C-alpha cells in the first residue's frame, strides 16, 4: 500500500519584508528634474486645538425664531404648510387694504361733517386689527423657512453639529469652525462662523446642537450632506509641521510622505496627521525633526512607484 498523503496544515505563516524595504525609489538627476522634485526640511510648528466631529448641512430659517430645515424634515408637509401660510398672508394683506380704504372713507365723511366720529374710530380699530393679523401671518410664514423650491439655491447654509453635553463648554464659540466634505480628506476646508439658533438637543444621545453658517455661493454643498467639522477648542498644540503638498493618500485613506534618505533616494513613510491649518499639517507621529520630505513632485513619485501615469 502507498503511504497516505500528509495532511495539509490548516494555516501557514510566512515572514514578509518590512514595508519600508519595499518602497525605496532611486532616481537619476534627469528623472528628478523631469518630475520637478523639491525637498524641504521639516521643523516644529503649532496650531489651534480643534476637535474633529461630523455635522449635517441644513437650510437656515428665513427669519428670527425660525427652525432650520434638515434632511429628516417632511418636505411634502413643509411645502403644504408653506402654501397655506402664503395664502393666509395674501388674505390678511387684502384685509389691510380694505380696512385702509374704509378708514379713509369714514375720515373724509367726518371732515365734511357727513359721518360720525364713532364710525371713523371703528374703522381705525378695524385697520389696526387687520394689520395685527397680517403681521402674525407673516411671522408664521417666516417660521417655515424659504420655499421648498428655493432650498437648494441658498447662498448661505447652516451646519448642524451635535456635541456631547460634557464637551459643549470646551468649544470656543468666538472662533470659526472648519468644514469639509465627509470622506474627502484632500478637499479644501471652508470656514463656518457660529450662529444663534433655536435650542435643540437629543436627550437619548446626550448631545446639544451647535449651528455654523457656511458660505455656499458656489453650490459646493447640498442640503442633507454629511460633512467633517473641526470645532475650535481652547489653546494650541505643538508638533512637527509638514506642508500639505507633501502628503499623499492611498486608496484606504492612509497618509504618507516621501522622505529623502540619501542622495537620489526616496522612501515612502507612513505618517499620522493631527490637524491641518492652511497649507501646513501638524503631525502626531511618523517623522522626526529635521527629516527631509518631498513637496513638489510627491504625487509624481507616488505614480512612479505604482505605475500610474501623471
């Protein structure tokens, strides 16, 4: 009888090279010139402390005391309420015009001594009542916000940011927050100033809502869009500062820089960004002081390494 085959192992472990050993690029002088490689030496930096969280783009109210319109609102119900409120505004304005005409007529009769003062006083009271009704109708309409058709054309939108009640005291409301699309770390952050809004909170989650006004004249953001928000908190943080142009990101969101380790030799090294301010990023780990990293040409090196044309 032939010996039985040796059973295969259920698992197999193999040693692999360290990632830094696989990412070394050596370029000729001509190749570096063609790619436009420029290297800078990183040093210390500081930035205002922020807390990263998320928020939702909502429609601001059209008047004082109005409630912002978010993606969870029933748009059909809001539209129906707006149509009813618009009709009530038109009706009360028509009543004001009729009451004004009645007052003018009775006042003319009194001047000609053909009418009673009492009738003129009653017409004046009727005009005041009509004006009060018109003011109430207009206030109710403002509470419903801009028309449904105009919601997507607002030059300024609000960002609703839920913040835990234990953290609300640490947010610096005198400074602007920064907003960028969620899941897009390379998008340029946009400043958003704090605004006063009707109090809202989520008792189940233990959060309080803060609102920030966002300039959206270029229509870059849409109502209901989730965004990443950097809330300003007190103080500053120090660390190593690197130009944002030096940072490249892989398809998994990993952050890297190309470090020059020897003449004509570059190594892709993983980093972790703590915060971004303008054109510089503050690092929490990944490099040491004095390291030389590629700024201009970093994306080209990334393409050279993985065979992506630029």
